[in-house]
C-alpha cells in the first residue's frame, strides 16, 4: 500500500528519531492489529527525486487504467513505462527513485493515454497532473473535457461577442478551455471566477483557430 502521510511531530533520542504521523482519511488500526504489523517503509520527499505526491498520482492513474483494461496493476505499470519510453525516448526508470522531471513527464504520458482512450479516472484529472498548462492544451487538441474527460467543445473565457460567426473568427488570441456540454453549461451559469474555484481549471491561449479545427 502506498499512502501520503503528514509528519506532525518528531523527537530525537539515543534510539533514533520518533515520529508522529497522520494518514489523512485512512483508518487502518484494525489491519495493524489483525496482521500484527510492526514495520513500515517510509520514503522522504527531498525535492530532487520523485515526490511522494507524484508517486501517489502515478499509482492512482495506473490503477484506474488497469481496472479499465483488465491487466494487473504491476503489468499495467510496466506496459505504461514502455509506452512512455517509446513516446519520449527516455531511458528505463523506476518509480521508486526517478527524478521529479521524469515523474512529471510519465504522469503526463499516462494521463494523456487515459484521455485518448476514454478511460474513466476515479478523480478529476486536473488533480492528477503536475503540468496543468500542458494538460489543458492536450484536452483542447483532443476535444476532451478538462474536468471529466468526456467529449468536449471549446468554451471561450474571453467573450467573442454577439454577431460574430464562431466558425469563421480567428480565436487564437482568446483564452479557452475544452468542456463537455454539462460543464460548459455550468461555466456559463456560474461565471468564470466561481467556475475556476470550483474545478481548478482555467482558459489558455492556443495559437491556432480551434473552432475551425473542430469543424474539420
């Protein structure tokens, strides 16, 4: 089991360092007693190697993909690693000690694979990415909702204006985001500021006419 923990307090003694940690929203007391668990492995986030948060995001996405495809999680992880290697040219790596940059790019690869293939995630994908701008761009280019991953359409944060033909106007200077019909409606109802706070997404400028692209 991989879990992200919070270190609350520590005390050093002759025996070493004593830690008080919290596992947010996890209640494993019965398992500890039933299985007589006395030892656990801890990895510390030093800011250079893959962070515990990155590892949590990667394994959560791998698990979602494996549940969809039917592969065992370990098999799916290795398959996705080789997919990443083929797409990027990177060397083989381990999720236990790779660099933060490698972890970030791997997370991008597996999120993009899930979006491309319509694989549902147990969390909003925006919560899984380490590279929000790239994720939002990928959703626009692949016509996928940046919130739920369903088929989407372009929502312009900058109003194009009444009377303009959306199929002909060059929208390359407008901030936009791809949203499904449901979330597009919510964006109009709530207004951009509240919508951003609700879903942690925002419009970006893409230097090509995405409305024309959708018509092709």
